[in-house]
């Protein structure tokens, strides 16, 4: 077994361990949190969502394994074309996307009847493109001014379109880009321009988009310390979990808490596995962030370091926001817990991202693009 692992699972073994461990936690918690939902919707078949989630998780891990075999440098050139393709997809989603929870974020693939979020494609392509452009700029400082104007355009355009239906994801993408450019030694004046572009783009999209009113309501409720029904049920779940929790499958609030398998799955983790389980999950994400960003310091490849850093920052930042919402220190956002919440194609894109990080981490002598 050890020889097989060394031969087939290349890259940082700690990242492999974290991803697999989070996937196992995901299967346990998703099964528990969807049991009553499946019983009501699937005529007593309580394992329906479990099997569906296991299949998607297995596909995600398989795709991660395939991606980690491909040299990350090959992703740079197609990233820009994928980014260009994602723009009409985002516009199409705003106009004709599937409406779930009062937001059009999904497009259903004809004949396959599988929905996906174009924002996942745009986000991944944007991070790869920015990392590649910044890596080239490190070689020739004279190119940085000419290269940054298109980057500002792409960041503003993608974040603005995503904000029409998913303001929280747009904010996450924007600040990840901002941090990535700061790490890539972009002058402060350009970062200020990006911040201005992002604020104007986000404000306009929020006012004209589908979720502006919802966002204002959630922020107002948070500032006025008036927890919603969702927040109250999450607080009860956390408070009754105690130190060691109620045990796997013994959550009661999963029957009352909306989206217990997605947006508020962290509350179910604490209810069933206690404070110990909640801290363990948090520590795993922090270790993932450390292992993914240390490549930037130890690698000779600027592109690889920036790519790994951006993807890990985006994943862990989303996890922190999800956990912050569950414990009441952030307003409700609707962002799932990466690699744990039940999802669809978002799991596939998470597998692609982690595969890229693993490919970067396995190369000792790395060539830049």
C-alpha cells in the first residue's frame, strides 16, 4: 500500500490527507443532515442523497488525481479562452438561469439534466490567468503597467457579473484577486484602482441585480442583532453540541435548520461532534492554507507559487466565511463549506483546484511559463 501511494499519489502528502479526511467527514455529515429531507422527498429512501453525494465526491477525487498528473504550466494558455467563454455564460445565467432560492446562479446542461454554476468556471480561470500574468511581470517590470489594465478589466467584469446573482461569491473572488496582486508586488496605486473598480462594479450589480435587497436585509439584521430563523437554529445546534457532541447522526436541529447540508453544515458538525470536531475541521483548513501557500516561498516558479496560493486562499477564505456565519460573527452569505457541504458540480471544480495545488507541490525543480 505504501509503495502504491508513493507511486500514484504525488505531491504534498499532508494536502492529500486533509482532502481525503474532509471528504470522509463530508459523507458522514451530509448523510446525517439529509436523512429527514430524503425521507420526505424520496418516499422513505433515506440513502438517496448519501449515494448521490458519495458518487460526486468520488468523481471529484478522481478528477483531482487526473489534474495533479498534468503539469500546471499547461493551464495558463487555455485559461484566458475559458475566461472569455465564461462571460457569455454568466450573462446567460443572469437572464435565463435556473431560479433557486430567489437567485439565478445555475445553468442546466441539456439532455444531462445536471446544473452547474458558471461562476465556478470564471473564478478558476480568472485565478489562473492572473497568476500567469503576474508571473510574467516579475521577469520584466516594464510590462507590469501594460498588463495590469486588462487584469483590472477582467476582475471588474467577472466580479460585476457574478454579483448580479451571488454577491457573497463576487466579494470573495474580488478580495482573493486583490490579495493575489498584492503578493505579486503590484503597485499600491493599481491596487487602489482595482479597489475602486470593484466597489463601483459591486455596488452597481447589487442595486441592479437579484440579491441586492436580500444582502441589505441580511446585513441590517446582523447589525441590529436580530437573528433570523436559520441563525437561531444554528445557535441552538452549536449550544447543545457541547464539548464532545451528541454523536454521529444524533443531531436534532437538522430537522429544523434550512440548508443544514450546505450553508449551515458547520453547525451540524459541532452539534454531532462537539467543540472538538469543530476545532478539528478549522485546524484542517488552516493547515491546508499553510501547506498551499508555503510553495510561494520555497518554489522557484512564481507562477506555481501564485497559482497555489490563490486557490488555497479562495478555498480557506470561503470556509472561514461559512464557519463565521454558522457561529454568528458574520451575516448570512449562502456560501457552502468547501469539500464538506453537499454540492453538485462545485465539488468537481474544487477537485480541479486541489489537483492544481498538488501538481505545483510535487515539483522540486519548476519551470515558469
